[in-house]
């Protein structure tokens, strides 16, 4: 019998394979390869839907206060919440993009593997046909080409069932691989499409965030339009700050008492302070000052450090235990750390907090990110130091050397 080779033989393989698919009595499927599934993406989408609902609620509350200038502080608080919501949406969208990237990478690898398996399985099928032809065996391809009629073909099926069992397994695997390949291609295209949509949404959200931050900074400045409202609002904010500071000192004393009861040291942690941010630019110092824009305290209780933006890390200036981590109308997002008896540091106006109450932090640990929450008209860090239960100036101004206090700063001309 003349041996078929090259393109002619491969055409025969394809013809036999196509016909065999028609004759297949049963089907088989391959278990999908372990993959980064859509479950995580869908979970992120559910979270995004919840954030959208929260956003709508906040916007409705903001719309109610839109024309009420006397509610500037309340409006600022809502805007801070809105900004936090948008930042969460941005983080969610970025997480979706990362998940899509992982899905695309893995699906491409799985697709390549499936295509290789398909080629290998097809070659196995062709080898089977070649071997049967070489040995001049009776096989189902002979049934196709030698049957005199369709009735004759059906009559021969029972006789070749045993021969087909092995071949059918090969064919079923090929069918399953082809199905898997098509599914992988669909998944790949879907991932790419949704990834591009998420990237476009990310750009939109970032633009929206910038607009919200500008609006939030401007709303406090509107207080200066009405002197009586300004004085009243400032009085309330300063009273709140003093109350919050006093509560922080109470919590610090309570912690020290607990430590003493447990036989722990209650002395202030030894060593000095480090700068709480990378910037060294001081925009306001402790004590009397001109009220910035008519909306800042004239008796400043802390030190403001500028040129930080909305993404700069805030470091624990000294090791200690977090005793406050919350939001207030005056301080915005703020953290207070107790360093021992009568010694605390306070960090205010954060865009986000990274520590919880009761957490011990080492000097230099990141405790938050700079921002402009609370009574603030631009991104900066409001930093306070308390020693022996009294607020002190954390800057070493050169008049009297103070071991461990902050040095090497640049003072703004408007400070």
C-alpha cells in the first residue's frame, strides 16, 4: 500500500477527524486549569457598587447644605467624607486593574498551553491514522471511504466500536481542548476590554478627586465672608481642639497608670524626635500669628509643615502607643501617640490614617498620609508635641538649644 506523506496525509487526517466528530456518540470535557478566577473581580465590583451608593448619599446631603453658608464646617466634613469615598473608589478601581492584568497574563499562558496540547493531540490522532494505514488495519476511516451506502455504513458501526473506543478518547480530548481554547479567547478579550474601561474610569476618578479637594479647601475660606460666622465657627473649632487635646492627655495618663499597674516603665521614651514628614518647610509656628485667610487660629497650638501634597507619608516622630486615631471637624483625620508620662505627639489633617488605637509604633513607622481634612485650606501636617503635660514648640529656634527637637527647617515668610 502506498504511503501517504506531507500535505496529502495531513488533509486525510483532517478529513478523518472531521468525520469522526460527526460520528462521535459521546462527549468529554477537560477540567479547566487552575486560574485567577473572576470571583475576586466580582467582589471588587460589589465593593464599588457600595461605594457608589455611599457617594450618592453624601452628594444628597451636600446638596441640602449647598446654599447655607452658616453650615460651612458641616459641609467641609461631608466633603472630607466624599473625598475619602473617591479615594476608596480609586483604590478599588486600581485593584480591579491589577486583577485584570493578572487574569490577562494567566489566560494568555493558559491559552498557549491549550493550543500546544491541541497540536499534540492532533498529531497523536494523525499518528494513529498513519499507523493503521501502515498496518492495513480496518478502522473507522476505512468505513467512511469504503461503505457503499449510508445504510451500509451504519451496519458496519457495531463491528468497529472497539476500534473507536481508543480513537474516540483522542477525539473527545481534542473537542474539549477546542472548547477550552475558545473560552480562553473569550475570557482574554473580556479581561482586556474591562481593563481598558477601568483605566479610563481611574483617570476620571482622579480628576474628580482633584475637583473635590479644591472645593473642600475653598469651603472653609468662605467663612471669612461673614465676620460673625467666622468668629463663631473659629471659637467652636478651637474649643473642639482644646477638648480633644485634653482628652488625649487623659487617655495618655490612663495608659501610663495601666502600665504602672502592670509593672511597666512609665517614663517618657528616651531619645529625641524625628521629623514627622520628609518636608522641612514650616508654614505656621506655635503661638500668636496672623489668621491665615481669616479662617485660621491666631493662637496656634502646633506647627504646620507644608509642601507635602496628598500622598506624603507621615512618620511616628517617636516610639509609643497610639491612643487616638479618628476624625474631627477641627483636626480632620488625626492620630495621637503616647510616649510615656506626660509626653504625646499629635498629627492632624491627614487624608488617611494607617494605625489603630492600642497599636505600638516604632519611631519612623508610617502612621498616615498627609492631606487637608478638617479645618484646613490646603495639604499640610499640623504637628503638636506635649511634654510634662504641656504643649511645647517642637522647633529648635536657636535661642535655647533643646536636645532632640526638630532642626534644619525653612520658615515661610508668611508664618
